[in-house]
C-alpha cells in the first residue's frame, strides 16, 4: 500500500510540475522563437515539447470523457482556401470549401510550366520569383474547367485559355508531341514523372508573360513521396508542391506582417505567401508555428493533421500580385527579417506559415471548420526536404 501511495504521489508531482510549466507556455514560446542561440534555448525547447506532449494527452482524455467537441485547445477556424492549378501561376482560386485528396487540395499544383535542361536531361520548373508577372493571371472555374485570364501584349486586352480539371489520356494525346510517354521533372531534391503538354499553352500567353519560347506545360499523374515530417503510418504523395501537401497561414499573422511593413509594404496580399489553408481567430500572430498535431473538425467530420515544418520564405512575398511586379527593395523580406527568423536550424532566414500533412484523403474542408490543437511543439528543421 505504501508503495502505491509513493508512486501516486510521484505521479501527481509530475503532473503538477508539467501544468506549472504549461502556465508559462507563452513566455517559453516567445523565447524559443527568438534570436537567442544558446544551449538554454535548446533545453527549453526540449522541456516545452515534453510538457506539451503530457498536457495534450491529459486534455484529450478529460475532454473526451466529458464528451466535448474540442478535445485539445481551440486553434481558430478555417477562413478560406486557395488552389493554384498551375504552380507559380495566378493569385489562386479562392473558395469556401474544397475536396482534399491524396495529394492535398484537389487539383492544386497539378500543372507546372517547365524548360528542358539539356545538361540534367530533365524538365525544370519555372519559378514565380523568376517570372513574377505570372502572379497577375486570374483563375476561375468555368463548366468543369479552369479558366485563366491574362493581359495580352499582342492585343492590349484580356486573353483567355482553359485547362481541364481532370486530365484524360485523350487530352494528353491531343496536346503532347510525346503522347502518354512520361518524362522526368526535377523539383528541388525530388524527381517525378509527368506528361509534357507542349501544345497546351498559347504562344500569345508565353510571350505576354515573358516566358522562354521553349516553355511547356507539364502535368503529373502520380507526384512524389512526402516522407520528411510525415507520421510513419501516413503514406502521402504531392504533385508540383515544393514538398508538402498544404501550407497553412493565419489572418492574424498576415495582418501583423502588413502592419509592420508600413506604407512601403501596403501592396502585400496573403496570396503572395502562396498558402492553401487560411485560418483566423488564433490567439496571437504566428500561433500556427506551434500547431503540431491537430484535427480539423466539421459538422460531421474530424480529420487529423500533422504540422511538419515552418515555411522558410524566399523573395516571392515581395511580389505585388495586382500587377505581377517584384518590389526590388524587398520590403516584406526586410520586415520579416527583423522578427521572423525563428527556425534554429536556419538562423538567417525568415519564416511565415506552417506546412501541414493530412492523415486521410477524400474529405472536404469548409469555411468555419474548427481547429482542435491536440499537441503543440516548438519545431525546427531537422531534415531539409528541399535542397
């Protein structure tokens, strides 16, 4: 009996210690996302993460027992979603609900514009930071197709082209000189296979955007594996995403960056950060940095997600997507460099947004769905999946 009493006392002491540390979570979060580069920062991250693991489990069991819908911590609600059918093209298709498949938001980044690299003997994607004018294209839905509108330099008026949402073998045969032969595409560290649709893009579009004459559209039917940061029991692939299925950001984080950028950065829009899942009503800007294990809870659904990695930012947020021009002063990058260098493994690079991985497929995310944060974690890039 005395032994059980001792064990129970130790257990209660551990729980009390964990809950005490949890009371200081805001201060710990602020410190581990600071410029400090000391052994103390690493130690406090370890302490914070272990305490969050315990408190997350305690909350889940207690609230599940009580039959509560939110079993962890409330993490905001879904505001809207953005789909980019062609990687690096358009400001995105803004929707209030959308289906999620094996690769992420359905049809997101299923196409990409490429050049053929004769030295590497593969197709290389043309990136938005190389041709910022691509962001000025407007995309919409039109009778089961994606409709792309752009400013034509040939006619000085709006021009349009269409791409299918669902690509068939017949479409590939009609729009490819190679038929259904798969060709290699290199994207960061990954190599994937795709159909070269060299007859799909109008030469007028290529010229108007300032693309190389040899630029071609490529479609991937299978994508590439997404392993880094993914749960071991989740088998996930992505298409022409940089690596992860979705990028999640919050309105509060965006508004904080825009406020700090001031008058010179008033051009910045959320779409320039290229997110897919935009949430709001978080408890503070950049709260999503710590969303490690969470569920998105709908009226009749609860889908698990893993926050895998904070997004290291390049120069793309400096693009004014209203006209497709790059701010050569780098106002947004300079603004974020003052307080968003928060990944210990990348001390000289700014972060904005969290890459997330869905645990299931064939479900729908809707505006108003709630985020249930089951476990928070102070993360850093332990393995670089990009380069």
